[in-house]
């Protein structure tokens, strides 16, 4: 993975978005990839660990939808009869400390729209 990031960053990338995998939070927790490019994530915990920002589905809402599905299956409904559902609530978290450390100026409308700005 580091080799792929190196090739992307050497191609003059200013920022990267990383799908949060099991080890990515600790690997990219300081908000930087190779050569100081900023990283955003799809999982809130990565921005808490030092990533620049995260934008993705609400994990708690996804768990709630899963619970509704499980309850319907336990009540006897066939899984083939259940509709496909997707969470509709997205969350934006901005890590102001990480953006400041990299010298990134966040446009004013974004902090106002963010669910949380991490100082």
C-alpha cells in the first residue's frame, strides 16, 4: 500500500482519500501520506486519530438499519422479500488541528456545514 501511495504522491497529488481499512487509522493517523499530501477518510474515527477530514455514512444509523433487518428475519420474513436499503445520513468531520499543521485553509462554509470540527 505504501508503494501505491508513493506513486500517487509523486504524481503531484495534494490530497488523497483513503477507504478506512483495519490498519489505515494508525498508518495514516497524522493526516499525511507520503510527501505531506493530506488524507481524508470515510470513517469518523480516522479524523479523530488525526486525518484531515472524514465524510461518510453514519455508522450508528447503519447499525440501526441492520438491527431492523435482523428483527424482520427473526420474525419469519424471507430475506429475498426484504427491500434493499441504504443509510441516508452522511456526516462530515473536519480536523482543524491537522489542516492547520499542513497549512491548509478550510473555506468558511465547510466548518459551518460540518457535523463536528475537531480542534
